């Protein structure tokens, strides 16, 4: 423990001054993965700017090719779709950095804080800006305000600000309540920020995919109008206390053979209907918290069915430890 250094000040008296702790080393691989998270988030924000640039140039989304190759252009029809793929890259980095750090014994408070800062950019600011960009682009192309509400664009901007703030609050609360142990990352209180981001970008991605077809024009218009409300919903779910499981930890657990077969059967559908599959998976996870809470209330087991949160760890009791020492 550091001892306070006392300086004599004749006019004021004694004032203890503690030496500040200095960070000397960091874990290389987890830190690089977290920085990759930030890079992908920044690329998503840049893609939103490119989309608005094409809009100001009086071009439609189909007139702004993102890639020259036909295969890539088919799956990335606009710069907002490219931003969605950038968020997927952030998700991969976010899923790996903390797990690599804990498995290699390199977890630290520095990595935890850096991870939250990266998540604010990739899963807070970037999805909010994507939502605002899509709605602004559609209002400009429609030439009228949806639902006869003249301030729909301003309301969308306000919803984006709320979403970004809720993401920051959600991550700050997690940093205060969570520990560095692996057991503390098996469940969450409130929708995790990556899950909220996927829920938002899944609508953006599906809208841009079906928006290129005239047969799905009504559906694309409905998605654009419903996007601000859906974004506000997941923002409130992030700061709630509803229980959620850790999706990556759930996938990495040992499962029966039947589960593996079901996943293998689902992979072709996910490959063929990528946009729709992403929407279904994302919103199934986002709504799992409210659904489980309502079911537990109806069955009278709300208090018993709540899973272990990020702040609850199974620690041995003092009496048991004392008995072992006595033996």
C-alpha cells in the first residue's frame, strides 16, 4: 500500500498527497481486438456520411455503387448496408476481446474500460446515426412527412440521442456492477448494447435490401416509419433490469446433439434469407427479456426464475470454509 507523501505548507497546514497509479503494461491481443471494434464503428459512421453525400448529390441509393463486383454489390446495395456489415465486424471483435483476456488471465480494469468506450462508439453512436440517416433519406425521397407529422425528422434525431445516451448509461452501469470473473459474464440485467445494435441494424439492413425492389415498396416504407419507435424500445430495454442471457456463452456451452443438427439445418436458411434471418434472430433475443419476465409473472415465479446477474456470484459460505479448516 502506498504511503501518503506529506508536504509542509506554513500558511495552510498539512495536506496528504497520494501518488497516482501508472499503467505500465497492457494485454496486446485483447487490446488490438477492442481497437478493431472502434475501427469498425468508425467505418460505420463514415459510411453514413457517404450515404448522406450521395443523397445531397441528388442520387438514389441504387445509384451509389459500394463495390464494383456484382456479388458484393448484391449483398451490400448501399452505404448503409455497408455500415451494417461494419457493425457485424464490431460484434466479432467485441465477442472475442473479453473472452480472450479472461481465458489468458489478462483481464484488467483497463481492458474493461476500453471495451466500454469502444461499445459506445460501435453500438451506441453508429446505430443511432444509421437510424437517423435512413429516416432522413427516406423523408427526402418521399417528399412528405410520415403519418402527417411534420416534426417526424426532429423526433427521429431526438430518439437517436436517447439511444446513444442509454447505451452509455447501460455500459457505465455494467462497469460498476460487473467483476472480471468469467462467471460474471453469463447473464445481464438489461439488454446488452450489442444486442440492441443488432436489433437496429437488422431493420436498416432489411430495408435497404428490399427497398431496391418495387414489389416490396410498402414493406420498406413501413420499416422506415417503424424504425424510430423500435430504436426507442431497445434503448429503454438497455437501461431496464430485465434478465438476459449471454448469447456467446450460451452458444459455447455443451449442448445435446439435436441442437447441433438444428443449427446445421438452419444455416442454409440463414444463408439464403440473410436479412430476414438477422431480423428474426435479433428481435427474438431483444424481446426474450420482456417475454420471460411476463411469463414468470403469470406463473408466479418472477423472483425464483430470475437468472444470476452480472453482480451475483456463487461464493462459498464462511461456515463451510471454517469447517474445512477445522477438518
